[in-house]
């Protein structure tokens, strides 16, 4: 069983946090992180006041980078970087560093379309498929990928719409993925990807750091000059210490990765995440008051989107959720309805609380 002790503490103390991001982290991580603000590992200094050049922080950075690669099953042909600027800065950094001639993008939601907009500033962008006409409620499949692309960009989990790639397109192009909302949540062959980026605040740590994992041999191929702060090679050459890194966010990300490793890694967390997803979608499908938003075969294990069949129950449902201590279940404004974000640290029992409220409103409707 995964982290049952942590789940118990969470359930005793706190709200059931379904926030899409910044998101729930393990209680054990919050505990250690708060101790480190007063005194980091008994060194007599706070994590917030030590030099990022101190041996303590260099050790934290090195451990975070190597543990990130280890959990993804990647070797040292990849470099892990902890950068700033969020996943949104990666929308342009990817293109700045990799786009010379032409890139292909799959448009599967708000975040993909933002990535496309930025990439167009740097070169030719071909949108190879889009589910926009259906308000992004599915993942386009069997997309023909032309040869000769500099890279192919996908968003593996569409946080807002609740869809997720289960299979990945194959092509001769380097595969680049925004995994902000599902990195470290399931076991996939990460070595299929040449570059993966993820804003920490969805499933990795607090806001501030962005993890970039890049295959070293794809760098240094574009002819343009890249400003130092936006150049992956510069950051890689300086071990993510070209300038002051977001020290606290990197430290808490390390604590979370250690929690993940201790509890069986991505393979074990995937089983827990699958059980949570099965529970909520099972009720969405069974309960006549609710309907799912995303195409069944593309449903996200992280963000479950659903709507009420009849809006007249909305206030009552929200009131019952509030009484049950449920936080953050409101859907994004572009989808409406509800979204249960079930990141790694969310206990299954919290999902059960929502399911019980759904059953309750059905009985009283
Ligand atoms: C939240 C999110 C982003 C934006 O992340 P920031 O770190 O806020 O820039 C990008 N992509 C996906 C898939 C997201 O869920």
C-alpha cells in the first residue's frame, strides 16, 4: 500500500484538496519543508538563507536532478534542469532552442495552443491535428506526421479539459512534451521523448521551479543566437546554477521525489492514481445526475472533468461539497461543471468523499 500513513494525516487534518494547481503535496513533505524553513537538517540555518553555492544546496540540487532522472528511468544521455518562468516560458524556450525550419504541434487544449502561439515567433509551425472544434474533449489519433520536422510537440495531459494521451505518436522527429500535469504520475517509456518540461506546481512541488529534462544531443543545432538565460546549453553547463535557482521550490521538489521513491516510484503511484480515477469515473457514469466531459478512451487519470445533467442541482451540490470539506472541485471556466484534480498526494479516501456526495445528491434530488 502506498503512503497510507501520509493519507491518514491528510485526512485527519485538512480539506480534501482537488485544486488543479498549485496542488496538494504529501503531508510528510509539508512537515519537512516547514522544518527546513527554521533549520535545514540541523545546520543552524534556514533553507531560505543559505547560499545557493553552499555545499548543502549544491547537494540538494544534485540529488533533485539525479532523482528526477532516476524516477523517469532515464540515463545520463539526458540532462535534468530546474529553471524558472513556469511551463509557460518553456513554450518559447523550446522553439528558441530547437526550431530552425519547421515543427509539428498537436493542438489538444489551451496549453497546447499557447505553446503554438509562442513557437510561431521562431519558425514555421504546422498544427498537424486539433480537437478545438469539439472544445478539446478528445485526443486526435492516427495523425500523419510528415518527415523532416525539427520536433513534434504534444501536451500529454490536458489539465483543463481532462484528456490524456495513452499512446504517443511515432515519427522520426524528436518528441517534445509538456508534461506539467502528469509527470511522475504513471509509468511510461520516457526515453521516447527528447525533451520533457513540467511546471513544478502541478505534480512535483510548489510554484517557482520548472523541470526540464532534455536529451543532450539535440542541443546546439539551431543557427540563431540564444540569450544566455533562455539557452538550455548554458543552464546545463552550469548545473542549473547559471543564476540563483528557486531554492525552496527545488528543495520541496526533492522532498516530494524522495517521498515518491520511498513509496515505490511511478509504477506504484500509477496504481493508486488508476484506482482513484476508476472510482470517480465509475460514479460519473453510473449516476444519472452527472455526465463526463472527455471522450471515455481519452479520460485523464489526473484531472476528471464532468458536468451536472441539470444545472438546477448546482448550488446544492456545491453546498454539500463545502460541508464535506472538499476544496477546488470547480471546473475551469472554458469547460464549466466540475474538475477533480487527483494528483499523486491526494488520498483515495478524498475521492470517496466526493463520490459519497454525488450519491447523496442523487438520493435527495
Ligand atoms: C498549468 C499548466 C501550464 C502552465 O504552467 P505555468 O507553470 O503556470 O506556466 C502549462 N501546461 C500545462 C499542461 C499545465 O497544466
